[in-house]
C-alpha cells in the first residue's frame, strides 16, 4: 500500500475531486493518504500554488499534478515502485 500526500487548499473544487479519487483508491487498498493545506506554509504555497491538487509521497521528488484520473494515479504509482 502506498502512502500519499495530497497538496490542497480550502475552496479548491479540483482538490475535492482529487480527494474523491483518493478515497476510491483507498477503499480498494491501493493507498492511504493525507491532505496538506499549502496555505499553512509559504514554501508549499510557492511550489504548488498554481498546480494544486498535487500528489506526492514516499519522499520522492516526482509528483503528479492535476489533471489526473484513477488510471493515471495507478500508473504513476506503478512507475514509483
């Protein structure tokens, strides 16, 4: 099972859609995830502000920026393993 971070912020409708996708993957046993609000840290806001929602995880440098769907998330996860 993969551990993921979803970079997000409040009022982001695309982020809400990404959360729904991650909840589906989590229920299928693919991943566990947590949301991190980029508004809480200037460095994150600078890095991800115009790209959210963004998926990252396991300390790797690569991330997956929006747009993505479930199949693209699965492919990204396979490439990371």
